[in-house]
């Protein structure tokens, strides 16, 4: 079935063709009408063609992890372990978020003084802290 839009364009092309035929005594109107008829017929053909192309739904994404856990990657952990205070703070807050999601409760995030204390730990102590948090998450305690 032809859509209304395509039928309208083809109808206008027929009208422009009729105008070109009727104006055979006036070459300027004849050429203009023929040009418009050709352009409209071409546009109608293109519209008709593209309306017939089936539209496939976009493919499902392969990665269906939760947004919070998808953000936890080995590179992010490594950057936080090597990085400065802000990197460490982001990792601690992410671990807090993961704990809340895992337990299904509204455990508050780390307090500011606790966050400051943890982000100022030495590298080895911060790694131990992160490992303990990950063990606790993994064990569900």
C-alpha cells in the first residue's frame, strides 16, 4: 500500500506533467513544469523505495550487568590503588554502593571523617582495606 505522502508527491508530479503538456505554446512554463514533474516523480520514487525497507529493531546489548557493578573494572581498581585521594574516594564510594545493592538495605555511605581516614592510608594499607571490603562483599557479610 502506498502511503499518503508518496501518493501526494506522485499526484503533484502528474499535475506538473499536465501543466507541461498544456503549456506547449509557452516554452518557459513547459520546461519548468516538466522539470518539476521529473523532480517530484524522483522524490516520490525514493520515498516509496525507503518506505519498503524493513526496519529491524536495534540489537540487544551484550553487557547486561547492573550499572554500579559495570563500573568496577580491573583498570579502575588499579588506577584507584595507584592514584590519589579522589581516585581512592571514588572506589570507596563505589564499594559502599555495591554493599548497599548486595544487602538490599539503605546502609549509609562512608562518613566524611571515615572517608578522609581511608583515603589517606598508605598504599599497602589501602589495598588491604579494599581487599577486605571485596571479601566482605563476596561473602555477603
